[in-house]
């Protein structure tokens, strides 16, 4: 069900192919606290940001959190577990299978690379003000 979307040419960087805005989405388990443990959340990877919601329906009105990937560190744990660290916060995430975990980690690494590339491109664009 979670499929990566085909790459499309970027209008800002000729010849550069970046994934579509909604590159990946699906259910993951996010560690909340010791009392509640892992809770199922709907995650959407879009435009270099990983956002999460309690349910798919909640997407229309309430985002529970957003993780910028450009400066994130992605660490793979056991077969279904990975950790994102960004902005001084750490997110422990679990997928339902090893394959699903690998798909998420690949999508996140690609989104991070794309975000970093775009960040460096905007830094090097020469649009500095005197």
C-alpha cells in the first residue's frame, strides 16, 4: 500500500529529478512515553518533512508533529525499528514488518538527500543581498 511515487523533474533545478510532494505515507508505531508505549500514527512524508497524525481523517485539521529531514539523523535499529533525531528531539518509530521498515528508511534517506541538495542549492544560488 505504501508506494514511492515516480520522480518528476524539478522546475527549480533543471535536470534534477526529485520525488513528488507526497513521496510516502502509511502507518507506523511511534514511541510516546513509558505509560502508553508505542502508539499507531499515520505518517506522511512530503516536501522534506515527515508529519504525523493520530488518524488519516485527522490530516484535514490537526497535525500532531512535523519532523524536518534536512538536518535529521536516521538510525536503523533492529528489523522493524528506526530512530529519527532532528531539532534536539528523538523519535523512535516501528514498522509492522522488516520490508516496510526498509521502505520507510529508504524514503526518508532520499527525502533527506533531496532536502539537503535543495538547501545547498539555495545557499549557492547567488541571490545574496548586499
